[in-house]
C-alpha cells in the first residue's frame, strides 16, 4: 500500500504537467444573463464573459497559423472586451471589428489605437509624416527604419490616429483579403448601416473565431452587445456553434461585404448548415409576403404529434406596420388552437391594446418585462432584450418539430429593410427546452400590467 502511495506521489506531478495548456473549449448551445436588480455581477455579465473567454483562447496553431476574430456590434463600452481583443491581436490574431457609427466610448478609442494605428500608408509618397502609420502591429513601436515613432502619452487615454488618418485607414484597398496594416486587424464604423440605408444602424451582433481553445470555426450570435447595458439593463441570450466551417466561412464573406459597405439586394441572404439556418439583413424591399419570419409562421400548424403547438415569444421592441402584421398572424395561430405565450420589452400603445384584449379573452398569455427598479419615475431600467420564439409542434411537414428562432432583429418597421441584422433558426429539442425554461424565469420577474406611461424605448436608460 505504501509503495502505491509513493508511486502516485511521484507520478501525479507528471500527470498534471501532461494536461494540455490550452484545454479550454467554449461550451456550445445557449446561455443567458440575469440583469439588475436580480443578478449578481457574475450573472449580469455571464453572456459577455463567455464571449470574452473565447476571445482569450484564440491563437495561432499549426492547423490555423493565421487565426481570425470577427466582431459586429451596435454598442461597445466594455474595457475587458477591448483588452481581450487587443491581447488577441498581440498574439498574432487578425481582429476585425465593425461597430455602429455612434460608438465613442473610451474602451472603443483604446481599441482603435491598437488595431488601426498601423493602417495608414503614405501612398502618394509625398513625405507628409501624418499620413504614415504612427505605430507598428497592434500599437507596437515602429522599427527604426520607420523612425521608431510611437504614440505620445497614454494609449488608453487618447487615440493614436487623427480624424484624417482614420478616414485614410478606412479607404484602404479591399482586395481578396482584407488585411489592413501588418497586423491584419482593423476597426470600421460604417456610414449608417453597412449594407443598408444611411439613416439606419449596424445592429448585428456576431462573434466569430477561426479557433478558440480546442474548438475550430466557432460562431456566436447574441442579442447582447459588448457593453454595460447588455449586462445590466436587459435579459439577453447567446447561441454558440462549434466546428462549423461552413457557417464560419459564410460569416467571413458577410463581414467582408459589411467592411466594403456593399449594399444589400432584394434577395434573402441565408445559409442552411445542418440544424442551423443563418439569415443576414437588410433585405431591401421585403414586405409582409416575403418577410422571412412571416414565411416561417405560415408553416406553423396548431395540431401536432405533441398536442397543440406551443410558441414561447420574447421580443424587445414590437411596433409599426411590421409589428402589427406579425401580431395578426400570431393572433390567428392562437385562434386556431396554438398556445401562445408572450413577454415583451416595448410595444407601441395601439398594438399593446390589441394584445391586452387578446389576453383578457383568454386567447394568449402576455407579460410585461419592463421594470423600474430605482424610483418609480417611469424610466425603464430593465427589460427583456431578447428577440426569439421557442416553438414545439408542427412546422411544415414535420409534426414533431422543436426549435428556436433568435437573433438581433426587433419586430418593428424597417428592422429587416434598413439596418444590419442577423437571425438564427435552430432545430433542437434541447434548445427549445432551455429557452422555455428561460422564458419562465423572465416571466417570474415580469408584470401583468405596467402602471406608468409607455416610455420611449430609445431613451438613455435603456439598451438598444
């Protein structure tokens, strides 16, 4: 017995040393946060930290010597997210970030400093120094042959690049490979929506990595931005797909089209990859007949192998012409025997009256997630920010369908036709059960009636 113990004592350190240094792998499937005032800090940030942890494990490998991180977002103000992306750049990862034009936070400025400082070139060879890069790869000092220039002051406090230099860096050649600067990294602010109208927004939320730990071709889609509001002000979701080269390559192509600000057309941009259907918007001119969500809803039948088809809906912002025709279809499904359960984050007053009437008649279940957690001033501090449907029943010819339709698009006029959005349909009973469980959690923190006037959903105390 003593010899066995001694042998274990000798072998155990070597066993521990044999564990691979990069044994991390991102967890697949769905995850969620719990916002204020209910969650702890760890619960508030659970979605965002999962994304950041995946960023931290992207690195060059023999199979992936030139790894890539792709990011799109509407808001960005989280320092830890910026630091994780900067560290990835310094490990040799090509970090490519697209955000909405109105982002101006200090963490964003720091990220610009590190990713864009080497992107400007004196292409006309006129010797004007402020057209040259002021730093090397990932904000490292330039070599002596370039004057050894370095940003003055604290790089976390002010951007390296002038407005003119930013403009020039965004005008670089977009050839077959987008490789702005020697670090192959960049940040871009589109002029309005990247592929839509000038008055619209970059509202897509994609986090894609060519590797992360032991996983390859990781694609994450979420309702959450990398910002404080995504953690504290709203209920958010995240879906992680792993080892999906087809979906990753699709995201690379879409990201390049966004980078080039290649305007969208009238056709649906869609990829079906096993149980995952990814759709990219805008889709110019789409109306009620061709609206992909309406196409999906028309395939729903209310009698199924499971009994009545169940629809559990969480929708942040529901309004306008599009919101009303979606509601008309959902109401008709309820009239035909489907069991409809709804939680909303904001609904225009006319549509809300129609929904309340349907609830009063027993046709649907309806909950209001808006929560004024501070001083009952009518300003919404917390609400659901998810945009999803969990469905179990008959879909098309499948009488045993179960799945989740989620993404970034609100059920609002213009959400599919103007701004950059992404949606994801997943055929999965496991995911359906997870989203129904989360629906019930959010319901337990919601109200049957909101006692204050309907606030503007875009006021500063709210998420997007």
